[in-house]
C-alpha cells in the first residue's frame, strides 16, 4: 500500500509539472511575439539615378587622380544597410515593388592632406508611385554624412564603403524619426515603382552634384 500511495503522488506531481511547463511556454511565446513583430520593417525600393552612374567623381591627390564610381558602391551599401535593419528591399532593375521608393544621391570628397574620405548621402522618399510625382515634392528628404581614413594608393573602395556606411546609418535613423514615417510608409500598401524609377532616371540632376 505505501508503494501505491507513493506512486500516485508522483503521478499527480508529474501532471502538475506538465501543466506548469505548458503555462510557462505559452507565457513565453506571448512575451516574445510583440518583439518579433516590432522588428519588422516596411518594404522599400532603392534607386540611384542613372545620371550618377554616368558621372563618377574625381578624388584628387598631388600625384594622380582616382575616378570613383560612387553610384555602384552607394547602391550596394544602401541595400545592405537597409537589409541589416530588417527592411525588405528591391531595386528598380528587379521587381521595384515596395511601400516606398528611396532615391539615393551619393557624393564623395577626399582630403589628401588628412587622408579622409568624406561622404554625403541625400535620400528622397516617395510613397506615390505615379511617374509625375518625381516632379513634385517627395514625402521627405534626409541627409547623412560619413568619413573614413585611408589613402588613394590602397584599397580605395573599401574606405569609401566605410564612409558610406556611416552616412546610411544616419539616413535610416532620420527616416525612422520623421513624423511621416509611420502613417505614410509603414502603413502604406505595396506598389510598383517602375514607372517612377524610369521618370527619375530621365530627369537631369543638378550640375553641382557632378
């Protein structure tokens, strides 16, 4: 008999333990759900206008000139930077579908005396996919700046990437802090921005940028 009572006691304890584990597991899932949802970011189309591909920038030192293809590197760093912040991204050469279009205007300056690469990224955000919206005012315009130390004689593109990376960190932070971000980007429907991309590519850019 004592063995039977002891066996029933163990059975009840096991049942209570399973109930407790089930409760704790459910509570943990509920606690983690808002965190996962909060990490989601809207889908963006990233574009560098074609004119920036056609006009590389000259980086000077006393002995030679280095032509820097800012458009290609800035677009690559931009896509990676937004993806690192959990954005879904596409380009105008791919699906061009998202909740907003981010048009990137990159610029780079090199100071040969201090050996510093200075970058500036201007990002114009559109949430209307109509082709003629490029002629109007974008939803928001933000700027970010970056710098990295290096020399034109070695690994130039890597130094440029580091500088652009800093600039994009500022750009993303400013976009997220803009009052229009939540209602006009996060809550916006997915649209196809190909027509707007094409329209922006045909617009002439300010000569001061080249």
